[in-house]
């Protein structure tokens, strides 16, 4: 399945570049790296060879489109299931939408088609 803003919630997140855009913990804002693992409630991000655990429900994440290298000029927002525009290089996701077991979130996509 090709990664699109409309299906990123149901896509495998491991391996995607991510930035913590906002968090209840101010020390987590700006953490950048690759998603190395995911649990029901956490994203594990590798930043400079260190793993950072971020609670999904407490943060907003910007995921970079791996198919587009020029990622600074366009951010597409996904909050409460709505998007801001038609093109995307990055997508901003409210982490509350990611809470749940990754395999169940991914399976929902197959159930919806």
C-alpha cells in the first residue's frame, strides 16, 4: 500500500522520519529521528543513536513523506480526521489518533476496504 496522508494512520510507522511538534512534556518538543518501534501507547524514536520514548496521547508528530525529499515547504495537518490541503510533504498527526496496538490500527485499513 502506498503511503498517503489519507492512509497514514493505517500505515506502518516504523522507519518513517518523525519530529515531535508539540508535547505536554516541553523537553520532548523538537525530538527528530526515525521511528524504530511502536507500542500501544508509545512511539520509540531513534535520535542520534539514543532511543526516546514518546507517549502518543501527549504529543503531536510531523511525519515526513519518504517519497519526497523537499519536506520543509508543505505541512499537511491531520487533527480530528481532517486535512489542510491537497499536496503533502509532511503530515502533522495528533498522537491521540495513533493510540492503540499498531497491528490493530493497520488491520482496520483492510477492514475498511
